[in-house]
């Protein structure tokens, strides 16, 4: 394995991480922003108010996209295991 192959592996790994984490993180960001705007307009300063909607939205995203996430991660893992024999030489 040379440096360019290692760099390609790391690039693929980072891309896979971003692809799998982005839907969950973006959902939490949007829900948190909406709740923060509602808190600012209504002057409700309850810290725990943001927790429940975020968790509910994240669970919804995970239930909708969980199958795709698992399939994507399984395919990436299979590709890695298929590359192992070629790295030994």
C-alpha cells in the first residue's frame, strides 16, 4: 500500500462519515434553530424545551433513513474487506 492508496482510503472514510452523519446533524440543527426562534419570540427560557423536539426529530430521521445508513455502511465495509488481499502485496 502506497501513500496515494492510504490517502484515498482516508478520503473515502471521511466522505462516508459525513454522508452518514449529515442527515442527523442537519435535523438537529434545524429543529434547534426553530425552537430557539420560538423561545426568543415567546420569551420562554426553558433549557429542557429544546431537548425533546430534537430527540424526536432525530429518532424520526433515524427510523426513516436507518436502512439506507446501514446498507451504505455495510457496502463500505465490504469494499474495505475486499481490498485487504490487495494491500498485502
